[in-house]
C-alpha cells in the first residue's frame, strides 16, 4: 500500500521568506509523486510532479520539490513567499501498480505581510 | 480542451433525500476518480471507474453510496438517504489510459450541504 504523510497541518511564513512544506511517502514500488494546490472553494491544481526522471522538479509559480529516495521525502519549497501563495497544499503518491492516487492530509500555508 | 466539469457546483439536500453528483472527464480521458473532502481534512479516495466498470471502490461507504460511469454520458456519484455527515466537497478527477505517472486532472468540486 502507498501513502504520504505531510508534516504540519498549518505553516505560516512572512512574505519574502522561504516556504518549506514537508512530505514523506511510503511505497514498495517506484513512486510517482505530486504536489497539488487548492485555493479556497476551488478544485486542485497540479503544481509539479516527479516521474522518475530528474530528482529536482520545478513547477509552476516558482515552486520546486526534490525527490530523496534515501529519506523517502518529496518536500516542496519556494525561495520567496508571495501573498498569493496562501492556500492548501496536498502531496500525493501513485505508481505503475496503482491507478488511484493517495493524498496527504494537506498543509495550509498562511503568508503574513 | 475543456477541463473536468462537475455539476452542480453547490447542492443542498434535506436529510433522507438523494444527491446526484455529475462529472464529465476531460476529452479523451476514460478513467474517473471520486474523492471526498470533509471540512478541514484532506482528500479521501472513494472510487475509481473506467467506462462501464468499477475498478476500485475500496473508499466507498458500503451503504447508500454508489457510482457509475456509463458508456455514454458523465460519471454519476449517487448518495441515497443523505445524512448531515455527508456534507462535504466531492471532487472528481480524470486521467487518460496508458498515461505515464497517472496524472489526474481535477474538477472544481461539488459542495454538498445536508440540512
């Protein structure tokens, strides 16, 4: 079975500060990993995905994530937070063996002026 | 190419009524997934369907909930005899067959309120 764990249900940063949202996965087969963002009252939008190519993945809106097999992690980062980054972020895992995707509980990012 | 469409966007039902949620996948996508998001919680997988087949319904409650994806038309998530605990946002996602990484594209969701 696959799963992801997101450490920290709420993260608060100041505008311009580094954003770090943590995600650890569990998978017995090579995983595909995703980060999605959800703005209030909207659906999920894909930020970036890891599909066994480059371990450092760049996504939209200046976000990136690094796949670290030794740490079973796929943390999401952004060098400088903007007010518009305030949203809920979800990490998810799937694989060639599974067609469904398993989501973490989400991390709510707040950006302070 | 239109994205995943869900309707209605908001649905209000009284206890005991039926709720029908519809999902039209992206053009060319034949895989549909339904997720439920309770307030202040993450997404919980409910069911995975391909055209005319339920592939995985391990996340579906055993009673009152059913899903279908007919050969023609949208996928339907049906909740019979709704209770207050069914109030949630229900999201549909779709993916293309044979797509590497199984990336899923999400609809805007249907927010169900049970009075």
